[in-house]
C-alpha cells in the first residue's frame, strides 16, 4: 500500500482537516477532566442522598422504639429511677424527631444556571454548575453531620433508659 502523497497531506493541512492546535488539545483535555469531576460529584450526591435516607430510617426507628418504651414505662414512673428512664426516653424521642425534621431550601439553582449558560460558554457554564453542585454537597454533608450527632445522642439516651430500667427491675 502506498503512503499518501505529500500534496494530499499539504491539502489536508491547508484545509484544516488534520490540523489540531495545541490550544484545542488543551481545551479538549480540560473538558474531559471537567466531565470526570462532574461524574464524581454526581456519584457523591447520590451517595449523600442514600446516606440521608439511611439516617432518616434510623431516626424513625429511634422515635418508634423510644415512644413504645416510654409508653410501656410511663405507667410505673413513680420511682425516681423509672422517672429518669422515662426522661431519657423523652430525650431520645426528641433527638430522633429533630433528626427527622425536613431541611428547607437547598437544591441547585437550575433557572439561574440556564440563564448563565445561555450567555456564557459551555465550559464556563459547566464549571459554574460544578461549583454549585459542590456547594450543595458541602451543605448536605454539614446537615448529615448534625443529624448524626443528634442520632448518637438519641441512641445514647435510649441505652441509658434501658440501663436505668434494668437497674429498677433488678432492685
């Protein structure tokens, strides 16, 4: 097979069919990296959503368990140990309810992004969307951390209530 002629290569280079400048390669590399970063942010947002759902399930379990235990122990709340156990259950229930409280706001400003994207380059709009996703992710992580501490306090109070009830029953 014959190699292409020099005239054909010059013609292709002159028409731009083969030409790719260094700047175009850099832009292409950046676009690829931005796409990878965006996919990772989307993966992290999906993980955040799953963890928030799991945390809500734990909070609901805490509220249900503490509520049932409190109702059963309320009838014998005359002794000081039993009153302390019921108080710990009330605290556990309140912690669980606080962790279940819905978070108002959040979300990505899609309408604003649409306006920005209409008047900006695709690369800049993608970067801005990425920053907004990261801010949303950071806010979500902060909220989950606070809910985690509330649930930890609630489960500790629930365990304390069980321990106090065991001491009351043994006495």
